[in-house]
């Protein structure tokens, strides 16, 4: 029996921790990805695998990652969010006050 046939005959082999860790850079990224996808599934997102467990979204998320239906990717920079106009004005005023305080503090140390 080849390794591929063994994996098909024993589905729990696909869900091994070694197999899952090969999908992510480290165990923390893996756990965050599983938790995030499980939350999506529990909130009503349709699963990407046909043999999902409707009572356990965590197992469904693990199966999706193990079957390469979901890939774990680390973003290098966070996407920039644009605040609403009212929030931008309030934020601008707060930033200017903070800038003044930091300038005064920096002048004392020079």
C-alpha cells in the first residue's frame, strides 16, 4: 500500500498534527487560522469540505486546512483603514494635541 492509499483509507492520518503543522509556519498561526475559520463556519459560512461535522466547526476547519481548501498566509503589512469623515476630524484634533505634547517633551530633552 502506498502512502496515498493509506491516507485515503484512514482519514485521521490526514488530520495528524504533523500534517497540519506543515500547512503553517508555526502552531500559533495554525491555531489562529483554525479558530478564525471555525468562527466563520459557526456564524453560517458554508464549509469547503463535503464530510463536515455540523455540530463541531473546529473539526470542519481542521478538515478544510488538512485538505488544502484553506491556506494559511501571513500578511506582511496590515491593510490601511480609512476612517469616516467625522472620525477623521476628531482624530486629527487628537493627533495635533498629542503632537504638541510630544514636541514640548522633546524640547526639554534637547
